[in-house]
C-alpha cells in the first residue's frame, strides 16, 4: 500500500493552498449537503497531493459502508485499499496520469477550471461486496503553477453489477453551460462478449448519443454509406434489433 500511496502523491503533485481557502469551500458544501435528498451519490472535497478529505457527503456511508470519520482519518489510503486489484494500477499509472497530462496541456487556468473528469471503477465496500462507481472531478483551486490543489468530486453508485470497462472521459464546459467531450479513453476490454473494432466502438458511441449517419460521417470524415455499413455490422455482432438496443449496450459498457 505504501507504493500505491507514493504513486498517488507523485502523479498528483501540487503546491500549497491556504487553510482559509479550504474552509470557505467546506462551509459552502456543508450547507448544500443539508438540503440534498438521499440518493446513491455523494460529493466530497479532497486536497492534493496528500489525498486529504476535507468534506464528505452524508450518503458516502451508505455507498461505501465506512463511516465518514473512518474516511477522514485514513484519507486516500482507505480509498486505494478498496479499489479492485485488477484496476488500481490502471487508475494510478494511466487514468490519473492522463488526467494530469491533459490538464497541464490547457493554455490557461480558466480552461483548466472548466474541465470535468469522469471515470468508473470497482470499489470494495466494507462488507466485502464490490460495486461499480462513477466518479466526476472538477478543480476548485489551482496552485501557482496551474496544478489542481483542491478538487470537488461526485461519486455515483451504478446499478449494474457487471464488470464494466474502465473508461475516462473529460468534458469542457463553456460559459453557456454547454459541454464538449475533449478526451475519451477505454483502458479495459469491451464486455459485450463480441469483438468490435475501434471504429465500430466509436460509431456506436455516436449512434448512442443520437447522431444521424450524416452527422457521424461529417465528424469522422467518412461517407454516410460507411457509417451505415458499420451500423449493420454492430446490429449483427451485438444481436440487436434497433439503435435503442445498441444504446443500452453502450450505456452498459460506459461508452456514454
């Protein structure tokens, strides 16, 4: 576990943040948490690089089985302990690295603050049961070098109990609240039971998001006829009768 903690702090390096700044964010989220309905999700505030939790929503205890006090005391070490052994190395060495690399590539602090990172993983609850969680992260504060020093997270428990592909997507939000996916990567294999090509997976994602063949063709610089050929191939391979069924598979495999 010591090596995992070191890997975590190495990839999430950042500078000092004032205690007063942290307290201002915590006060705000304590107020918000009082009015949030009970649900299978919670918010948290974490400080990098030590992985110290400054705030955990009340529903955290329902999802993980651990008390907020346990998580506050043990910090990120407890979180890392609960990750599935097949995924912890991927998350530390690939997912987090991709996140930090993408953030550092942004031209200014405003663009960095407008990013939302989303990835899924298997989490071992206190009772030993594994559940699928979806985590969304946004920067609350940056250090003097433009690195995230304080982050807001939202953890959602997914209904599916199957082994989902581990996927990272990064969205950029604009001033009008519209978002655009600017990064998308799958780290583990597709779980449909059938082999589909990278191009087919890409087209499946666009079909599931409601795009027409012409729109997909324009985006991927291919002909609508080629898109329709891939669509027919996907329907056959995945034994689906409609795009609706393809969409269900895309959601199940965390492609959306």
